[in-house]
């Protein structure tokens, strides 16, 4: 199945999960899996949240930032891949300068 993000409407989500500023997302959701392309402007964050019923994989397409994960901090750059297993918590932030942080994420329900 082809998922064409460029043909989808972009959702603007203010303070996503209690974060700062806004997230912009194109989202495919078939009920069993969420597949999304997202973007955080400089200074924007997705707030700390726990994956109680799912895991999440985030692949960085462009920009720089950080993931707060289980009390630690992981730097992100293009090509970085972060995995948050079910039962763990994380937060995504664009604190890498003047460029947007663009990413691809997959959240399979388990």
C-alpha cells in the first residue's frame, strides 16, 4: 500500500502531549498502526508521554534535536532512529538551531 504524505492534509497540533509550540503531522491510521510524517519548528516539543498500549519508532529525516527517554537524553540528527518500547516514556524536542526537525514515525498498536 502506498502512503502519499504529500497528498494529505497537514494537521497542526498545538502543545502536542503538553509540549511547547506546535507539531505538524500528516497521519495515516488504519486502527492497527499509525504512520506519520511530522515536523517541529525550532523550540517546539512533543511532551513527555508513556506508551501504555504501543511502541513507537521515530526516524529523523532532517534537522537536529533530542529525545528524552527513561531519564536519559539522546541526540538526534538525520539518520538517527529512536525506539520507545511499550511501557516506556519519551519526549521529542527541536532544540537544534534554526532548522525544522522532520521525522517519520510508526506507532503499531499491540
